[in-house]
C-alpha cells in the first residue's frame, strides 16, 4: 500500500476510536516515527499533511534533519543519553523521553546555555519492565523537574508491553492517564499531552485518552533491512 493509503486508513481508525470514546479526533497528534526512513519518504508523508516527526536516535536525526524541508518539526521519542542533550536541545521542538531527574537537569543546563525553552514529556515505565526506561509510577519527580526553569512539562509518555493482543495493554494506558491527572493536580495546572500508542495498539490508546500516537509501520509499511556483508 502507498503512504497516502496508509495515512488515510490510520486517520479513519483514529476517527472511529475517538468516536467510541466520545472525543474529538481533531485533538490527536499523529506522529510518524521516521526511524530508518529516507528523507524522500518523509517528504511524501509531509505531503499528506503530517509535518511533525518522531526520531529515536540523535545521531540519525543529525544526518536526516538537514536533508528535509525546514517546514518539518521533530520530536525526540527514543532514549536520550545525557551526552547527547546539547544536540537534542538544538534539534528537537519537544523531547518526549525525559526518564530521569539527572537527564532533565542536563537538558535544562543546555537549554539555558542555548537560550531555549524545551517542552518535555516525562517517560513512565507503567508496566515496570526491566528492559524499558522511564520513571516508576510512584517515583515521578514532577515538582523537581517543574522547578527547572528552561523545561516545560507538557505531559507523560509510555511504551506499553509488546503483545499480539492489544486489549491486554489497556491497563497501562489507563494508568498513564490517571498519573497525568495526578501530576496535573500536583502542579495545579493541566498537562495537555499523553503520548501513548504505537502501530499495534494505538486504537486502545486513543480510547484511553492518548493525545499523541507514535506510528511507524502503520504509516510507512514494514521496513526493509539490507543484508550485512563481511569485509
């Protein structure tokens, strides 16, 4: 299927999921995950009206972003190492993967030096999986991060456990929504974003209140990996 058909199919599913939940689909940000895809593919996606992309790796973003139109914007959605904080502040309009207080402080330091304010999401490991990064549900230092003058907390992000049965991840999405509400109460201000849901489970995420869904395969189709050859 073409990118245009994929986007049309995803938008229909977004509308249907939002209708089931009694919410407005216009409030959903569809974020294509551009990892491993060419600048040409991203421009084709942009032609469908999608202008904000999610990148997993700073090094890939440094190469790819200059190849793309300046009209595009970029969110960091993968694990961010502290030694890449400077580049992340320069490259991305939002960092969705703040997963430790130390990382938040490093990003804030570079934002101060570069004269920028950085919208961020706090990544929460709602399932407590050892293989994933993120704050534990009971250990989100929302007040400490909110005190960092150059960071703007705009919500929470999570990656649900992999499963062939999407309904099984509903409790993790519901938990993140509840945590966002608790953090909003703690800060005394609403947090606008819940980033949750990927190609295999985004409809469940939307039913549970996702405002940002991060889709790769559903939009671009399966990636094709070249065979490695020996020197």
